[in-house]
C-alpha cells in the first residue's frame, strides 16, 4: 500500500501547486483570497503528510504490527478525504460550484484531525 499512497500524494501535491497558482493569479477579491490560500496551504501540507505515511508503509514492511498497518492506512485515507472535503470544498465555493458547502469543509477538517490521530496510533504500532 505504501507505493499507492506515495503515488496519490504525488498527484495531490501537483494539484496543490496548481491550486496555489490559481489562487495567486486568478483570485482577485480580498475576501476570497485568504480562504483560498488556507485551502491551498492545507492541501500542500497534508499531501506531504500523506507522502510521509506512504514512505513509512513502504519501508516498514517487516517491523510494524497489524494494528500499526491498519492505523497508518486509515491515516492516509483520512488525509485524502480531508484534502478533498476541506480544500476541495473551499475551492468549489470559490469556483461557485455550490454556494454554501454545508458541513463539507468542517467534515474535511475533522478528517484531517483524525488523520493525524490515526498516524499517532499507527506510529505506536512500529517496532524496531
């Protein structure tokens, strides 16, 4: 699974650069600029966190417990969901795809927090 998460992290990282460029060049209203910048920052940070999880899964094949594997994969899944819901919700609001993303952005934030907590528990499942 490590290679898969590394691949997804790389794709999401590339998309975060594209989103940052759009925000820097296309977002003109000051009221829209800050939320878009926050979404882009969180997108980038959590793409890197996902990359870290993928690398840990890739290199720790023989020295992690089953529970560690489950929680590391859960962390990766929650990071992806959080990026899509949190950053994607803000991007969609800016693009006027929907006016009020009721619950989408907060659910993404909860997923990102859950990802960090799952990563912490997964780290306890590493041996060596």
